[in-house]
C-alpha cells in the first residue's frame, strides 16, 4: 500500500536497496513465473542503470508498486522502454533518482559484500544484498534505483514481504512503464491482461500499461495496494491475482466509478489524462499495487491514482462503493508470500531480516538468531530514537513462543552442559553467553553485547580466537553459533537449592449430578485408562517420569490413594473446603505403571460410586488449592487437569454468584463482566505459581459458569481453558477427547521463569500472555507448553545505534517433563534505523495484530469497550498517517496510501474490532467472550492470524485429484458461489458450507443423501464414503485439524439455513450483524481518520 | 462387738456395695464435724451380685415431686389401704394398680429386707446397640502399630455382634472411615490443626443432612430409632471382614518426620471428631470412644508439646514453674470435650502406650469425667496392653459384658442428712434438691451424678453432712436412711435401675462415743480420706494437701486417742483406729500425693485408678501387700518394711500397679546356681514357683494389668520394692547397719516409726 510514489523518501530507500535485490529474487520472479525471476533479473540488469533509478521502489518490497505508479504516466510513455526510462520518465523519479543514487551507493556499499553473498542466500541477500553475482548486484542496483526513483515506493512497506515479489513487482510496477511489458509477455499475463483489460480497456494509452500492470498483478499475486482513492475508494489495488477475474467482473462498471482499485484498468488512463501524470501516477501506484507485488501495485496504482485523482476528487460519491477486489486482499498477500518465500529455507544469520509470513511453510536454518517460530517481531528495524518510535506509533513488540514445536526437519535446540559451573553469564546484566558476545584480549575476556560489561572468561571456558576475532570453537558450541539452545541448569537455579522431583499430573474430576448425567465422568474415566500411557516423556525415555494423582469433587473433595501395594484404591473425603489441605502423601501421586491395576480399578469405579449422586453444588477454588497443596507436599511442580461443570455456588472460598448481565454491554460497567468477581482466585493463582502448579481447565457448562473468574488461575499459571458448552457425549466426545489427548500428551515445561534481556537502549516494558508477574521483569509460568506465547512490548530507554542494532535475549528457566532443570535461550538481533521508511518496510502486520489484539483484550478489563476500540482505530490511523506523512511520496490527500508491509493492517484490525470480545453479537454469551478473551491472550501469530481472518477454502473448485489445499478465498459472502462447497476455519471452529445449488452428485458423494434438502443441518461428522471427493474432503478436514492446537468441531451449514447466520459471522469482510463494519467501509473510515490526522 | 461390726460391714458391702466410714451416725452436725472423718461411704453401684436376679418391672416411686424415692423395705406399708409411706419425705403414696394383690404375705421383692438392693429392668425408650468407636493413632513404630492392629482385629470377635463399631485414625490428619462392605474404602479426612464445632463436624460428615432430596418414600418403620443412621458406625457382624481388612491395611502415618522432630499427632482433633460424630448420631446411648495413642498430641487444639524433640514434654518441675506452655490450653480443650461427652452419655477410654509421656495429664478428664478407662503402657506390643485390652471385653457369669453405660446415680437422704458430694468417675448433673448440702466435698452441689461408663468394681466416694442441729435431738432408736438409685444401660442394652436403700442408727456422741468408735470403719475411712486428699491434690499444691492430711490425722488421734496430755508415750489408739495412721503414712508416700519421681502422666494415671477402684484395691494402692515365701512355712503376709527383706525369702509385692517378685540374696544365688533344676532340690523349685502362681492369680483378676516385675537382690528393678517398704533401716539410722535382718533403704524419707513418734507427740500436745 505504501505504494506511495512520493519520491522524497527515496533516500531512505537507499538502504532498502539491498533488500531489493533479495526481493527480486524471491518475489516477483514468482509472479512472472518462477522461472521468470532470473530472466527478469536479467532484464533488470539490462535496464540496470535505469532501474537503479527506479529501484527505490523496489526497495520496499512493493517498491515496484510505488515505482509503478509513477510509471503509469511513465509507463505509457516509456512503454517497455528501459526501466530506467520509466523511472526517469517520472518526474518523481527524476528527483528521487537523484537522491537515490547516492543512497544506493551507500546502501550498496554497506552491503558491500552484497554482491558475492547474494546468490547463495537469496533471503539473506535480500536484506543485505551482498549477492556475489553480478546479476544480483545489478538487480540490487536496480532495486535501489527503483526505490530511489520511486521514493514513494519504498513506503510500500509491503516490501517486507514482497522482497521476492518485489523484484517482480517492481518490475511489474515499472512495467507499467516498460518492464511490465516485458514481463507480461513472458508470462501468462496476457490472459490476465485480457481480463483486466476488459474492465480497464477504457483506459487509453495507459491501457497498455495497465494491461501490463494487471498482468503483473495477476502474476505476482500479491497486491499491494494502497488504496485510496481518496474518496473513491481509490483503492484500486489491483486486485489480487485471483481477484483479477473478479475484478474484471466487478470493475467493469463499478470500477470506473470506483476508480480506486484496479487502478490498472480503466481508471488509470483517465487519471493520467486528468491529473498530472506524475503525481497521479504515484497515487495510483499506491493503490494499484495493492497487492500485487508492490511493483504491481505500482502499476496498477499508477493507473489507479489516476483514477483516484480523477474519480476521487471529482466523483466522490460514486466511489462510495469500493470494489472489494481493489482493496488489499489477505488471500493474495498470503499466496504471494507462500509462492515467493516458501521454497527457500529462511536462514537466520543476518540481522534484522523479516521472516516469511506465518502462513507460509518454510524451513529455518539457525545461524545465530532465533527462528521466527520462537520469536517474531512487529518490526525488524527499530527506530533509533524514542521520538521516532512515538511518531510512528508502531508498537515495538516481540511475540515469543519459547517452547515452540519445530517441524521434524529442524533440529530442536541443543542442550549444553557446562557442568557444575553452570552457564556462562555476564557478571553485570546476567545475560547468558550467546553468539553476539564479543571475545577480546585473545579470548581471555568477553564483552557483553547487552550491557558492554567486560567479563573474564573462566579458565575452563577459555579458547583462542581466530584472525577475525571469533573463537576457534565457535562452531562447536551452540551457545556461540546458534540463536536458540539450552543450558543444563545447576542446582543454583533450582527452588530451595534442590534439584526438582519429576512433575506430577493431577486429574480433578467434577462428579456432581451434571457431570454424571451427561456421561462426562464415564467417558473421561474410560479415556484416562489408556491416556495415562501417553504422558509426555523426554527424548527416548521408556516411561514417563510424571506421576499422577486423582481427585473427584462436588461440594467436598475426594482424594484417592492408589498406592501400588493396595488391592483397592482408597477414597479420602475432605469436607473442610474452607481450609483445604491434602489428606495423604504416600499413594496419592504414583507412577502409572506401578499402580496400573489400582488406577484402572479406580477409574472403573468412579462412575459407579457417583452414579446415583444428587449433589448439584460444586466448589472450585478449594479444588485448585488441594491440587496445589498436593504438589507442595510432594515437593514437585506439576499440572492440574480440572474437569468442571457448573458455577461453584457451594459454601466455600471462591464461591461465585451468577452475575451475568447482558444489560451491561456497551456501558461503562461492561468491563466488570471480564473481571473476576472475587480476588480469591488471584491469590490462589499466586500460590500456584510459587509452587509451579499449572492448571488446565476443561469446562462443560450448561449455563453461565463465569469463565472470567474461573479462568483466572489457568490464565495466571500458564494453563489452558477448554470450554464445551452443553456438552453431550454423542456430539462432543470426539472434540473433547481429542483436546484432552493433546493436552495431556503435549510437552510441558514447569515452574518456569522467563526473562527478556535487551541491549542498552530498549527495554521490555509490558508483557501479554498466560503467566504471572511478581515484579516488572520476570515472567513466571507455573507451566508452559509449546503453544503458549508471550507477547513482549519494548520501549526506548535511550538512543539506539544503527551499527550495533538491538539485541534481544529471552531466557527461560524451566523444569522439563522429566524433571530436569534447564535454561532455554533465544537470541535475536534487530536492525535500527534513523529513517521511518525503514521501519515501515520491515514490519510484520500479523505480529502487529497479535500485539494489538492482546493489548485491546487486556484493555477491556479496565476500560469501556468503546474506548478500547477507539484507541485501536486511532493508533492504526496514526501509524498509517505517519507513514503517509513521512514516507509516501506527496500525493493528493484524497488518496489512501498504505505501507506495503501494512497494507493488511486495516482489514485485520477491522476483524479484531468486530471480534466477539470487542463487539459481541446477540448470541454471544458473556462466558464466550471471556473465554475467547483469555484464549487470545496466549495465541501466537499464526493463531491470531487465522482466528481473526478465517480461512475459507472452496472444495470443489480445484480438480479432485489435486492434493494440495485449495487456494483460499476471501472471507466474504460475495465470494461464495451457491454451486460450491466451502470449508471455513479459524482455529476454533470449522464450518462446511453447502451452496444451495451444489450438484447432486457432489451431495451424494459427500453426504450420502440424494439432495441438498436432505442434508442434515448442523451435522458434525461427514459420513465415511468410499469416493474420491469424500476422501478428499475428510482428508482436508483432518489435515486442517492437525494444524491447529485445538480440535475444531465441524458444523455443516446449508445455504439459507438458520445456522448460516452463525457461519456468516465468520465472513469477516462483510458487515456483521452486530454492527461491525465491512472491510470496504472500514477502509473508508480509516482513510477518513488518516486524513483528519494529516490535515 | 468388734467381730459383729466387721461382719456387719462385710455383709453390707457384699449385699449393697456400700462401706461407710461410720456405721453409727453422730446425731448432730456439731458432733459430726468433731469426728474429723466425715460421714461418707464408698459405693459400688453395680457391685456384682450373683444372687440378685433383676426383677422385670418398674420400681414404684414416691409421688412427691421433690422426693421420688423408690419403694423400699424401710417404708411403712398399709396393706389394707394399699398405701405406703415414703421413709424419706413421709409422703403417703397409693400403690399402683399392679400392686392390687399386695398383702403381708404377698410382698413384692422391694419390700423384703434382703432386697435392700434391688435391680429393675425397665422398658423405656428405644433400645440402642452398644457402640465402640476406635480412635487409633498411626504415628507408631511399625511393630507397635502391628500389635495394635492385631489387638483391634481380635477385639472385633469379642464385641457383641449387634454392636456398632467405627474407626477413626489419626496422625497428621484425622480420618473417619466409612464402613461399608462394597466398593473402595472411603474415609473423611480432617486437618489435624483445626478445631471444629460439633455442627461443622456433622456437616462435613454429612450427618446433618435432613434426608436425601429424592428420597420421597417414607421410611418403612416410622418408629425406627431416632438416631441418624451413619455409614461410619456399622454392626460388627456386617462389616467385621471389611474392618479387619481395613485395619490390616492401616499404614503408619505417611507424612515424613524429619530428624529431631516428633511426628505430628492430632489427638485433640481426633477426639473432638469422635465426640462430635457420636453426638450427632447417637446421643444418650451407651458408647465407648477408645483412644489408642502412642505419643503426645503435637499439633492443633489439645497439643501438649511441640514437634521439636529438643523441647521435652512438660515435667512436674515445669508445671511448678508455670513453664508448661500448652498445658492449660490443652487441658481446657479436653475438659470441654469430656463435658460434652459426658452430657451425651458417652465415655472415652485412653490407651496410651509409649515410653515417654503422652499427655495423660491434660487428657485425664476425658476418662475421669466419663468413666472411661485409662491404660498406660510402654508399648502396644506388650502383654500388659494386650491383656488389659482384652479384659475390657470380659464377661460376667451371665455372659454379659462387664460394662454399663450412661448411668445416673441419684442420692436421697433422710432429713437429718444432706449429700455433700461425690468423688469418682462421674460428673455432676447439677440437680438441686432438698438433700443437697451447701458444703461441697468432692463434686457437690447436686444430688445426681452421671457416670457414663461403669463396671462392677467402679466405686464412688459419697460424702454426707449431718445437718441435724445439736439442740434438736433425734428420737432414740430412729435411723437415718440413704437411698441410691442408679439408672443405667446394661451391656445387654436393657435399661435398668438399681436401688439400694440403707439405714444406720443415730448415736449421741456424748453418751455413745464408745459405740461410735467401735462402728468406725478405718479402711473405708482411710480410702475416703485419701480420695479427698487426692481430689484436693488435683487443684492444690502437694505440700498443702499433705499438711491437711496430717492435721486431719492429728485431730483424729486427739479425738479418739487415749493419752495423757504432753506424754507421747501414753498415747494409745483402739483397735478400730489402730491401722489408720499407718494407712496415712503410706498414703503420704504414695504416688497419689507424691509427684517426686513420677511424671505428670504417671501421677494422673495413678490418681485416675485410685479414684474409681473399690475399697480393697484402693487399700492395696495405699499400702501395698507384701507376702513372704520361705522354707520356714507357708507364704505369709509380712510388714511392708525393709526388715522384711531377707536373704532367704522370696517376696511378692502387690502395689496394684505392679506385681513384684523379689528373690532374696541367698535364693537368688541358689537360683543362679541352678538348684531348681536338680531333682533333689525340687522343693526349691516349688518355692520359686509358688509366688509365680500367686502372682498369676492376681494378674488374672486385675484391671488394668499390673506391670509384672521379676527381680532379685541387687537387681535394678528391686527399686520397685525398695521404694515402697517402710524405710525402717536406712543409711541414717546406723544402728541398723550390720544387722542380719532386713535391708537398709537409701532414703531420707522418714520411717513409720519416726512418723508415729511425731504423731504421738503432736496428738498429746496441748498446743494444737
């Protein structure tokens, strides 16, 4: 989006330039065709000089787009002429270029090496650009130039992603001018062009360029866009490749008016004509590029801009309705990133690289920085000063998932054992040895990279340095060469100076009337019998070290002695719930294998013992207290699995009242619904944390249970909450059992303390997630599993240094599930910048959304929801306005220009604003909101991404033989064809939507009924049928479920059915029933806000 | 005369279980006071009477509400009018319709003189089974626990099959076990540190729940007994297997005890829960809470000592220095419990087996106020405990358990008398009435006492006050009367009432002092005075009590001695008083009044038994019996004196708490030489065996089992003997050295001779 054309910024781009090269490679090449890239490069090279000018655009991934825009005018003129021409052609370019050049040089120099390296590591190259090959260099240069030229382009924050695409895009954008022409030709574009053209056709001379633009977009997929079209929606983002067709369709008429989008099409021409080529173009660029690789945008925009300009100002009204295809499409961005960055491993050796999107499958090679699976940042380039940071309003945050699970291809962190001396640390700031520590004085001392303190190297750790100052054993030691690794902790790191005992799991089962009646207790006991064989174990251990214990409860607690020597288990009832304690020690926590017979007997008998219970009241706090006391008595850490059904109203500490009151919604008191009713649970949680007692809560409510209060302890102890409303064995068994199995089997760290250290200048100031903090720096987690994420926000303390960058070190001290005390260290180096454009070019919108959602979800505890929403909108507007003001090329105020990297910010933010927590629908219960609120708190980036913007997959569009996941479509009703079937998932829910006119054959082979009308609505299981379609769909469902941390229950929804309302709630680009704005409307809203800020 | 009185006394004791200090009563208050030894009696309410089959009907009571005395042989009966006159209040009463056929020749048993004691079986209220609630300490050594478990398992076979049993175990926690034959065993667990009210306990045990909400059908038997049925107390015959298994699986308290610490033992809470459980389920039904503990309570309410081993449990020294920091609080806790238990009609037994003290001092009220047993031993793995415990369940000739529950003893007196109090395993019921004296001796201020548990030997001391004024002489030949009405639950669960009515002649002290002297029962008097002394010792400083006793003795001697003033050598006492000073001498040295060399627990233990045994046993406690075995003749009782310790004798001493067999020096040497194994010295073998057999006989009958000590000259355990005998020869009276007879005792205690000399001197002195 950034697409901005404005050249001014260009200089900044200079830096980016290096990036460009990289981008070029991956990206755009893609568009054109994978093969294309090289060629494109080639071409670029050729144009090289010319490009250089243009390159600036490229810089930002999107650069092209920016570049493009300008081109529009240029394009036409230039035609395919050399890019250079284009760039030059643009007035802007001219100026920008001038600046650019210088910059480039610097840029290149810094990268200096770029030339050489580039080739080997595309990714790396991108940033640093050092590619060795001449070609690359040139490419870089080209990029540089582009950026320079397009000064505005840089803004296309999009670049971040785009890098790869960038090139292409860049080219594309340029192509407007000439490049495109060339690309298109090479590629399929023609078709697209054709399509695009249709709509576009109108365009005049621009048309050709446009065409090219389109093509590019199509090819590139990514869109960038910036939109704007001032009033009109100028967004003309070239619709994503996919959309193209759509665009075509819609655009035809709408477009014209809309101008916005698709800049490429018709509009451009007009634009051109009407407006001054230069600017207009730029504007367009911003829009147009929208998605496509920025370059594309560029072009499209260029076209668009014109539109914008033309239509925009002039025809504000008509634009009212933006063409959805013209605005940045998440689907397109994801697809582009997948195509561009999915194939090459992401090598972490280089500082400040923006990793591929979370939606992209990629491998990571740890070469000194932590994998993005462990840490993702909102920006990989931090402003050097707090003033800059304040200006940009871009939150500086890292989303850390310390125990993230790695794909099998990637090695889990090495465990380093330093023996009795323990891990080597800086004496002053206590940072752990890491690859960034600088060894000096021949290796006898080292300087801390965080606090600069000079420390002695202990004799046993001494090693000589090589000529570059590196220790000669650097590659033999994980802590000197990798971004992530573990240390074995010494006894000093253990509680009470004692090595920990193996942890324990305690299963605490509600056996009140409700739990018995629904069959839950029987189901659970049956499952536990086998599940106990799969307790987490470490490495190749033969049996799990974890001990287990059992408690049942209603308004009193029943502990069980399952000592192996007993013939029968013994039940011990504790009725003193006011002052809970653990009645036994020996025999409560046992080894599963040793006590198997007794445990089995117990699990057989529990449902029988309580079969006739009439007890409906339950307690809750005492149950947790009991588990915690049991662990305390056993002197171990551990986890409680609570299976609970009802609001705890029995007389006991933590007794709750039903205080649900929907009337509070949208009042100042709404926040109380999210706050716990009593402080008991916080106090309890604190004690749990001190004991390393993590609580996982499974809720089976029939009515209000006050999730907000009940989830306090799980939340503060790093546990999870699962909720199965109106649980019925027949319907929910699979989901519950699947969740339970995963929850029990997952690897967990216990009694953990996490500390994030930073190099001088920034400081971790705020933390979000499921944990407890007793001071301002230590994140205490009674338990931590692979899915739990902590979001950390940083603030400036001081000025940062561009040269040394900024370092993060996340150290997690925890007890493994085998009872070993360990330290896991993740290091990450970030760049620092003095130019805002660099910041915008290295952002990650997904991470940003993760942070903003968590920030907002925490905000509702203390502020009215409306305030929270407004804050979000304001912050978003400020971010974008700052970009527009400082990084985008000057353009009409009516134009919406988005940074390439943040072009999805509005759509995603809108999803956050519309979420149940911030804008509940009528059917959303208070418990649901509280539940979701706490779920989101510990989500990682990938989870928030799909949670807020669900994936919608058409099932019958792609050939049945294709084994890959079908390409997603945008979450809007408009995208649904009533002849098709779609799957929608957001990580928690899974819907199968069946269009009303789906072929009977399809219905038959999927549902085993002859017609649409006979499909049972609300079905949760597909019949197992032996036909390719059924197999494929079921396979797809399974694979989707496998990707998510929780089992997603399937709901079959028929078009026009009652249930469809529920489903439509997840079509987040549409206006929601609860009043949430549609994407298009919100974009306009956002634009208005930005304009207000700018004026 | 003497003989007559001895026979009379013995006869009365056998028939009525009563021994009076005076068998002729001084007729005025003033004179009675001057007699020094109060008018009092030892009453054994349930004295075993082989010849007393209970009658199967209700007693007839006087209709005057304030009297309610039972019809007895002393009543005047008008057979014509079918009227009887109460001999206590002179109310004339109509016989009930059932007595329509009454006549001089057709008298109901209660009017016959030989039935001055009579027992009625009455049908009143629901019959409730006996209840035995075991409260078991699990903080024991492994072998101790094992032995205890076996004893408990064995006891199940001794209980009546219908009896209800319950089990509570405790250590750091308290567990109330649910007893049912199916499914997994279940227990309710309580924190050992928290005192709970009866209501809380009942709530937590689910006892207070009205009825199951869904239980709509009315119970089949609406008149079913009103008790809350509870799964914690089940008939033995139903769950003896379960309980046997449960006991078998009982483990030592699993909570770790670190070095230098005592295990955490929640005796206070365990007892509290036991009391609360019975209170909520079976109030006013015969029930025994049997506490088995192997150490002092170390936590929670009722804790006696902290868990730090370096801080020893309180000693008498600490108590005197007011240095026993937990004592008062703990005592209060147990007293509260004891009173609750007593008012519910339940009793608490304490079986404390440990080498160190277990807190009996603080807990004594639990047994003393409820009539429970207190047994102290070194280990549960000793025959002392095992047999004692077994003896609890011994049966009488009818096959009934020798235990009764929930007794109420009511005392009625004729007008010249009032009752001043009682000393024994009872609590006051605070029933005021016309026969209650304002002066209290023992537990007074009431005419009724509750004795929650008693057996055929349980004996109370009951003290009276003559209130007749000196100037209102009683008509010659009239008699004073006292009636004891004991209502109780027999071990067969029947309700019974035993009525004993006795009468004694009044005598004018001025004119009939000789008669009164002759009617003095010095044994009963010694025991009754001792009870008073011991009773005082519980609340007063030891020396004060001794001084009081001395003063009483001196006054008695002054009153009844024959002497010339200021001439000690002239002092004489009549036969009826001759032994009394000696009893007092030994009493002064006894562990009941001397705490030196005894721990507070031991003192409490001794006093407990002293306050409930009958006259014979009490006398043994005051003055142990010593028998001598020799070749010179048959075994003979000898003086409890060091002079009796001779080289060629075997001594058998019975102190009630210990049976000591002591081989004289020569005998011991012979034994070591093995003569008893030589056929030609069979007589020596027999000599050695004789005391063993006799000891066995005593052991068989005694409850609790005495400590059995077999020792010889110079043996370390000879101290048991040496500490008891009168130290007539000590290192102080040198003349004794070198004499062939007797053995010197290394002590500074005065000997009986010295004691008597002083007594005489003081008695004849006109200064006092």
